[in-house]
C-alpha cells in the first residue's frame, strides 16, 4: 500500500468538510503532521490514521462548535434545502393568489398572502430541524465505524445518507399534509384565496384517498432506512414498487379530470404532478440499476 497516497486520501476527506479558505492551510499542516508521525515506519499508516480519528471528527476539531443540530460540514446543504423549500412555497402560492379571480388589488392580495401562505411557509425549516434531531438521536446510539481509505475499501453503495432520507420523509409528510389541509383550508382563508384552492368534489371522493397507499409505504421505507442506515435488496425492491405506484397515481390524478375548480390553479398543479411523476420514474430506474452486483474498487499497492 502506498503510504503517501493513503495520507493524501485521508487529508482530502478532512478538508472537503471545511470552508474553502481553510482547506489549503489545513491540508498542508495535516499532511506534514501525518508524514512526520509515519517517519521510519511506513507500514503502520493504517494504524496511525485510525488512531488520529475519523475525517469528520478531525474536521470538527479544526472548526470546533458547541451543541448544534447539524455538523458544521452539513450546515450549508441543510440551509439550501430549508430556504429552497420556503422559496418554492412562496412562488407556488403567489401564482395561485394572483391567478385567482376577485376584486382585491395587488397590494391587498399580497397582504392576505403574507399573513397566510407567506409566513406559513416557515414551517418547512422547523419540520426539517425536527426530523434531523430524530435522525441524529438514532445515529448517536450507534457505534461509529472506523474510517477506511477509499482506494483500499469496497465501494459501499448500500450505505444511506441520513440527511437525504430525512428530506425524503419530510417531502412525503408535506404531500400528505397538503392534500389533507386543502380539504379544510378554503373555509379558513379569505374568499379570493379560498376560491383558488377549492378542490373538485370527484377528485376528493375517488382519486385523492388512493395515493395514501404508496405514500404510507414510502414513509415507512424512509424511516426504516434512517434506523438501519443501509439499503438491502428487499428495501430497494419495495422502493421501486412504491415509486411506480406513486407515478401511476399521479398520472391518474392528472388525466382523470380536474383537481382544482379554478383552471389556472388546476393547470399549474398538473404540471407539478407530471414533474413529480417523472422524478418517481427516474428514482425507480436508478434504484433498479443499484440491484446489480457491487463492484470492488481496486487496491493501490
């Protein structure tokens, strides 16, 4: 095994979790420190790296933090997901607000939107934080695995990224909550907004309830993945079936008749549902490809 290549791999794992302005200095310092530690005994490189600690923990030592919900290295991605969800809700609800018929001027509509959907969109970051806390609590009960150099390890594609699974669960809960909430929201909101959100009676009675089946399966799978931290062949097969069922139900919603009574809201919703169905199909295809036998990464001598 090439000791310097392993050190470089370890250093790269550490510095990629740090801000760009720190990476060069930390990489130089860490590489020098590990090289000096190995001087005269290159065969002990794995023992030295294991004793030094996991890259994520070393990165935290270079950028220490107190009690936080997320590791410092995960905070930027979480921020983009949280704020991106708020922005998406704002865009969709603003379109619905201004496309609804009514006598209110643009400023009155903006005020009504801000006091309802505008401020209400901030529930999304709160939900993400709550689910991340649950995932962190589950993860903290497990013994962390020692770091293994990438070029000396088997490519482990069965390991799941818990933050992404938490996001997946959150999106599923958003979907369920949206369908349930739309059955009662029109009675709580001002008439211009309520009119834009009024659902078709046949949709509520015959099409909407059926989608709870694949939703339930998807949410159960997400929770199982967060707990176990790994994919299995069975969970991948169930995910493929769930994705296909979800896509079928969404297409059925689109082609079987109106969803909203207001044509503009109905058209926008159907476009979003078609895109969501396409994402489900893509996810099913990607998951199916990962059912193939795993490839072993080459070992550097």
